[in-house]
């Protein structure tokens, strides 16, 4: 048996880093990963401008009770004339400061009459001015290679006038579900059949991470069907994820089929619950990950074991998202010979502190635990965990994105 941490590390290193890059318009790059470091080419803001609606002046011209003539009105988008000594300029949020002006007084602290403005509050030198380059200076790092592009990154890039960026193409993931008992949602179901929930689930997990579920296939429990499906997926995808058929039952044919395809099988049993049977293989250099069939096991194993591998293939900088430590509320002490990943919900208690509550039914087939849970709590082996003890918490928001 392989320890969980070893399995996680081995899987995370089980594929090469991406090399391909394409230049895409910003919007099409959403969810993808930056292929090169980007540097700012523009000072932002590009010129000193006002943070308020009000009046610009030279701070040195301020006297108590002074009334300054208003020499010009500057709207955002206009180029101001130099500020005459002893004058003020009327301006608005985003208006450029006239050359010579260094301070802005907000409208609420002034009184305007007869083309003059009276300053009612002594201003601080330089107040309410957004300085050229104070946000981002030209030549400074903007975003490093390996950053996943989201709305915040798009905002920063657009502010620099960037229209296209180099990204790694989406990783193409092939998904293979297995089992004679399964029918697709939407199809008629006989009493001895169950719906295939893993196919749709895995496709959604993959796409949520910014990869592409290129093909979702299903194979019955026979060697010919499995072999042909694995051949198609390894040909057309960068990563293959199969679900089910990896135990030691009569119909667990994934292992022999992969071996017949010349695969080298890298790991087999992980000391974790749910999800003991997990395998990784390579066929012609392409990684294949085999997950347990129980939907909850497949979900949990994908979250904590497969997602770092996928992040690596995407070229992302951070393969292992944050793990926090929170108190577990449990009526009975929890202990097992395998590391257990409980489906838990993080709630904020009456004292304003986050804590974890376990779903009542922790069976590896209990799909109703998934929408209820916000993440997984890791229960170590070798000793019991008591009510209120802190345990490692893997939040789905981080681990599944
Ligand atoms: P297996 O690993 O193939 O023995 O499957 C373990 C359990 O998970 C069995 O109860 C299967 O019926 C169930 N299972 C396997 N694949 C799926 C699937 N795609 N959708 C829903 N349940 C599945
Ligand atoms: Mg099966």
C-alpha cells in the first residue's frame, strides 16, 4: 500500500510540463494558463489625475479664506492647459491634473461663486491625486507564467491595453466510465441498472479546472470494449481518466487491458478512504489515471490526488492549493487504519469561527454527500481524533478549481 502523500507527489509528477502556447484574445483566454511572464509596458495611471470631483491647485497657493479664480474646467478625457499661478482648475474624478497643480480639494470642502472657489478646509499637499505609475509602473512584472487567467487577471491586462496573451491550450482530457450496470441519464432504465453519474461528474470536474473534457466514453465490462475505448482516448487526449473496474472483482478488467496495451502501471493501492484502488499508467508516454468506481471515491480522489497532476499539465504554478486546519465536530472519536477523507461542511459557529461538520452517511457511494459538503477533512491514521481537534481541511473551492 502506498501512503497518501507519496501517491499525491508521484501523481503530480506523472506528466510532462506543457510546451505548446497559442496567442488568444483576452476573453478566449479565460480559464487558461499564461505561458510566459508578462511585464507592464505602461505606467498606470498614465498621468497624474484626480481621485475626486473638486478643484486642483498648487498647495503653495492656499491661504486661509483664500478665493482662487477658476482658470479652466477639465473633464475626464480632456488635455488640461498649465495651471496659472494663484488659480484653481475645476475637475472631476479621472480628470488629468493641469501641469503645475499638485493637490485636489474635494467639492464638499469648497464654495464656488463668481468664477472663484473658496477652500474651506486646509488641504494636505498632494491629497486626492492619483500619481502616474502608482498602480503599475512600466517595466515591473505584471503576471508570471503559470497564472490561471480569471476576471481579475483580465482586468489587469486590459488596463495595460493588452488584447492577446500567450496561453497553453486547454489540456484535453478523455474520460472513460466502465460497468455493465450503467445507463446514460435520459435513457430508459431497467430495474437492474443504475444511471451513469461519474461520466457527467468527471467532465464537469475537468472543465471547472479549465481543462477540456474532450471525450466522455463508456465501456461495458469486457476486454474488447475497454481496449478500444482506451486506444481512442490515448490517441485523442493528453490525459485519460478511467473510472471503475480497478478492484479485484471478476469484472475488474482495467488493469489487464492496460497491460495488454503495453502500459507501465505505476501505483496501485493508496492507503486512503474513500478510494483505495487508484492506479496510474502511461501508454506511449501519455498518463492514464484509474479511479475507483464509487462516485464519492472518484470525486474525492480527483480532488486531492488527480487535480495536482492536471494543474501540472496545465502549466500552473501552484499544484497544491491551500490546506487549512479547522476544528472537527464529531460525536464519536474517529479512527481508521487508512487516512480518511470525510465529506464535511465548513460552517461559521456562533463565536464567528470556522469549524467542520461531517456528513452523516460517509459511505463511498453516497452521492447526496457531495452537494452538501464544502470540502474534505483529513483524518490521520494511528490515533483517534476527538471532538474539537483541528484537522487538515481541503476546501473544494480551492482544490477543484
Ligand atoms: P467498480 O469500481 O467498477 O467495482 O464500481 C464500484 C461501485 O461504483 C459499483 O457500485 C458501481 O456500480 C459504481 N459505479 C461505477 N461506475 C459508476 C458510474 N459511472 N456511475 C455511477 N456509479 C458507478
Ligand atoms: Mg464496475
